[in-house]
C-alpha cells in the first residue's frame, strides 16, 4: 500500500468525471489510484480504502489498470464487463479516464491524507486478545477524532485499517488497538512477536465517520470490543473542546464479560463529567453487584449491545449524531435496530465499513 | 405490455425480499410487507449495490451500503437518498406474484 511514489517511477495523468464534473491528478505507476487522488485533496468517494467495501469503484473509460490485490473482496461489487475497478486496489499502467457511478463527495477532507512512517513503541496486552500500542511518527499528523489510517509492516503483505484511540490536534504519536483475529496474518504476527521497534508504513488520516465539535449536536457512541478505539478519541476530543458542557454524550461499550472489558479507568474518568454517561453491556454474563460497586461511575446492563442501546435510548433527539463501530455482525445488528426499530434517519449515523 | 410472472408468493415470507430475473429486462426486487407485495428495481441507484442485501421493515427499504432509504409504496427517497427508486406495479394472484412490464 503505502509506497511513497519513487521519483524514478512513471507518473500518469488521471482524469475523473462524475455527474458532469471533472477533476484530475497525477498518479505514480506504483501508487494506488485512490491514494494518489486523496493525497491531491480530491473529494473521491471511499470508505474502507482497503479493498472491501466497493465504495471507491470507477469505470475505466480509457487506459489500462492492474490490480494490486487480485483477491480484494470488494470486487464483488464491480463488473468486469463494464470495466469497473476498485480504485483503492488498482495501479495505473497508462493515463486514465475514469467515471464514477455516483457523485464526488460533498466536501473534500479537512486534512488530505499523506504517507508517514512510524515506529511501534510501548505495546502492551490490555486483555489476552487485545494489544494496545503507540506509533511514533517521524512528523506530526493532524486528524479528526474517529478517523483511521492504513498500516503496513514489512513482514506481512497488505495494509490494514486501524482507528486512532488518542486525540491531539497535531500528534506525533498515534495510539491503536489490535484485536486478535484468528487467521488474520497481521494480528497473528503481532501476537506472536515482540513488536516494539517495528517500522510501519502509514497512510492517513482517512474516514468520514469523524467527530467535529463545531457541530452543535448530542453524541451517541455504540461500540463492540475494539470498536471502542474511535470512541475514546471522540471522548478525548469532546473533552478538550468542552463539547460535553453543552451536549449529552452517551457511550455504549459491548463486551462478552467484564473480563473482556478494558479502558475502564479511562472511561470512568470521562464518566465523572455530568453529561457523559457510559454503559457497559455484557452479552454473556449478568453484571455482578461487585462490578457495580467497583465501578460506580459506569452503568451496566446485560445483553448484546444493540439490545442494551434499544432499552436505554428509546428516543434520542434528532440532533444526535450516532457513531457505530465494532465487528461486522454487531454493526449490522445495531444499524438494523437504529433504522428499522428506532426509525432513525441514516443522516444521523456515522460508521466506517472496514473489518 | 403485460403482467409477467416472477415468483411463487410462498417463496417470499412476510417481511422478506428477494431478487428475481425477469424476461422483460432488468432484475426486480420483490418485497413482502406483511402480505402486501411490492416490486422495485433490484439494484441501488447510488452505487449499483444489490438491494436484496439491504434492510426492509415493511415500509422503508434501506440499502446496506450507504443507508439510502426509500418509501417502498411510492419509491420516494427518504433520509440520505438522493434519487427515487423505480417501482413497478405488482399483484399476487393464485399464489403467483406478477409485475407489470411496459416493454414486454
């Protein structure tokens, strides 16, 4: 993924049209087309940026491309007979004319993504299947809470998306969570080697499911497992900007049992704010009296997190922005609950499709 | 012009939806809203996603990709949706669901 185009590599002119609008940018022969366009600040549609969701697809009207990742699962959303490709997983072999099926996004990203390099530091096991680590960048990155980056290490082919846990307006250190995923090449590598000192290629910031405290809105965060990463960043960002002095913040954190929860001290510190409510939903055990006594700042409920949210938030005001993150079945169940049962509008909901 | 048979009514349970190929043209999505059948284009007008993979609550159809939504009775856009959904006339007779094709 994150190959900064070398000065020797050939560069091609890419012209993209969508609904009568045309934009153009230069793309090195060894750079993924989407990344070159985003780096140039273009409002190109994408979500996962890693070959899964299909949102970045375009028709190749003129020119030739080659796939970086032939087996990208998002190719099921493209049709070869229409010359559709995933721009996030394609290289340009010539000048290209591309046509998007939808429109350019309404506004370009606040911060155009760039290539960075970093070194892993201070990795630690939070629970047996979740690692936290810091990535020390060679120069600061500006990002919005809730955004993610692509990470790639030399030992494992391909880039993966991870949301930042921390938040600072300009940060030289990015903090991440990695959940062990059986069979996942990168996570298996991380769980079986000492990782501190590892060099990492980074591309970002990415993602539009981000928090902007300039918006006058209440916030509802629904996370399953390591999906709490982006919510921690939103909590920190809102706290810095005193957003929660005037707006309600509710966080629902779903885990199997109390043993599977982490960041409880950090969450308790946030929950001491009057308008911040944090609920831990346990899907596989009843919250014990001792858990409640030990963590009086937190609320507890039993059930899958979408069921817990449904009980707690029968009606949330329309001026609430809802963030959802977690494993795909949890995100699916939560979206269904929000849209079909609580009748929320898709306009209120922000989530990134990567996993 | 005429009614084209697309499916047996029993194949689509109440609250469910399924995509069917048609003789007349593009595939159609048949939806069963608790006994009332609806028919619309099978592919999302936004990014060509199969709408069959989306969500349906009897009234509103939601594409799972970017949460575009429509009122299934009219095809009118709701929420984030920027364009209407093409809906077809549909009827269920003698256990068969049929759609009206102008072109067949």
